[in-house]
C-alpha cells in the first residue's frame, strides 16, 4: 500500500493596512485587524474595512492588491563609477576570474621574458622568432611563425607559459 502525501497550501496572512480584494463577493478593502492564531480550518481570520462596513474573512478568501503604477517619476539615485587603468572591469555581485593580456604588449613581454634565458645563442634565436611573430600578426603566415617560435622556445616553455594563452588567442 502506497502512502499518499498531500501538500496543504500555506495559509494566507496579510498585514494590517494592506490593500486587499475580498474574492467573494469581489470588493476591495483594507485589513484593520489580524488574528494571531489560525482558527477555523487552520485559517487566519482578518477584519477588513470596505465601503460597505467591516467584515471578517479568512485569508483564503483574500488577495493582495498590488500598488498602482503611476506616471510619477521615481527619484533616481545617480552613482558615478570611474574606471582607471587598462582593462578596467565592473563586476556586480560576481567574482572576476578573467585574465587580460593586451595583444600589443605580448611581444614586449615576450622580449622581456627572453632576457632571463642564460644561453646567448638560444636567446638571440628566440628574439628573432618573436620579431617574425610580431610581423606576421594578423596575416596568413602567423601560424607558421607561431610554430617556429614554439620550436625555438620549447626548451624554455616554463618561462613563457604565462604568455602562451595570449599567443594562442591570436591563432584564431
């Protein structure tokens, strides 16, 4: 035998002063009093002032009347946000995990990184490959220049690792 579970809807309860509609008989009013404890059938009973006088109704026979829209302009709070520096961001209720590498600086950064390579011949070869890469940027020969650079820099890939995402982005 399967056990049945039924979900009882939450009982409606409106604050004193709330503008409500009494579903049956379909009149509007304002809540003037609210029982602290549920009574008949677990309902909270409300005293409502209508144009016809006061009446007592359970929350299940009431619905909230939303505030009317008006043509009045709401006060707008101006807030100035200033951005400074390259790649400034604005994050609202989020964490910024992005990384920016400005493409025109990549080649400068590659040259600066190359200075840390002790082997003079390897350093000169890599600098020549960086010059080829920079000249080929945006052309059909960039892929070949990229492959040549990677072949020369392979022994030093850990030195160039932080800059490789910016280079690979240029491939597309």
